[in-house]
């Protein structure tokens, strides 16, 4: 949406979620926010909402939702329907353009009129364009490691990662823990206090997140869109696959980027596997190994908007 704004488009967010939970940089990407009672096209029509392009980003909505979206956009003069997808379990036959940023994806059996495939179209946020490194840690001999499981971390994976970092070497590691909603922040602070230096960050905006990724030597992150942000800034990481929608990315991280991925089992994350993966990435850094992140750059959003503009 930031790229759309630069191109002169007016952008609106239609959502049934609590927009007050958005960061300032997320809110600033939109000219207006429309709060709806439920997330469906009948609700949009009841509010007399209209647009030239309706852009849907929701991984679990069925094809019938997009069929309703087709009826909605067909009632608007010249309007187009665009959708993000990352699991390839829907035909997307009702949309004008589907975007799937899956790493290494070059063909797919979508029925959409047009498709944009692969990491060339990853939508990296504007704040990552010029990251400012933090003046941290105070002890330059420490290794800063960013830990960002993502979401609300319902399985307690952040705690598992901190335990592995202590095993790896708590006297040499300075963790930076990104705690999404802050609900677990205080519970994790005691574990963090066992390291010589640490940072606990809640509610970061884009530029703040970019600064920490650029500052840290490596990361431990969920296999989600954050992987592209790390790739764009050249920061290697250990991937965590903790949800079903992350497994496609997990396999591609291993095969395309040759980075280790740890998968959550019924008992959580394996400490042995985590420590081994952390040491693998750390050893590569010590050896001066370069990490190849393929076609990831900061121009994906511009490529996507250029394609949308000519629909």
C-alpha cells in the first residue's frame, strides 16, 4: 500500500480486526480505515464501500469468498479483484490477478486471469529500504541474535530458543527478542536476564524492525514473510516451522537458501536440533561464508503495483 500511495492511489483498509492494534507505520500506509462488523463482501456492500482495486490477503478463505468478491467488483465500474495466496490450495478462478511470493515458485495451476509468482514479488515494507543499525550491544564482543517467532507464540517457542542460546553460549550471546503483542514479555524477561546483555522489543514499526535485523549477526525466526526481510538485508537465520502454513516456506528455505529449519513436534522444539542449527549458522559466519538469497530485493511491491496498474 505504501507503493500504491507513491503512485498516487488512494488506499483504504477494510477490516473486522481491531485497527488500534496496528503500528503507526502500518496505519500510515492507508489514507483511511474502514471498520466493518464482519469480513465479507455483503458487509462491504452494506457500507457502500467501493474501489478500483480490491486487494485481499487472507490465507484460509475459500474460493466461494472470492466468487462473492467477483460479484462485488463486477458491480463497480472497471473494478478489479486481486488476491495474495501462499498455500496453492485454491483455484483463484474468480480473481483478476493472484500473487504468490513462494520462494522458487515459477509455475502454478491457478485459474486466475493473471499471476505473479516467486520471490521477485515479495512485498517488503518501505521501512526496510534504509535500515539504521543500532549502537548495541555495548560489549562488541557479544553476538547479537534476533529472536522472532511471530504471532502470539502460542507454543512457547521463544522460551525454547532462549534455552538453546544459553546452551550454545550464554556468555557470548546477546539476544534481541521481538515480542509481538507483549503479552509474554514479562514472563520472558527473567530468561533474558541470564544473558550478559539483551533487548526486549514490543510493537516495533518497520524502521525499528529493519534496524534490529541489520544489527544482528543472525536470527531465529518463523518461516513467514519475515524471511524475506532478513534476506533483503542479508542476515542469515535459523527457520522455525511451527504452523501448517509455514511448511512450504520451510522446505524452500532449506532447498533454495541452504539454511537450517527446525520443526515443532508435539513436545515443542528439539533443543539438540536447535543448538546444532544455531552452531551451523554461526560457523558459516565465522568462516566468512556468503549467503545466497536469490531474487529477493526491495522492488517486489513496485513490480506488483506496476502489474496491478495495467489490469
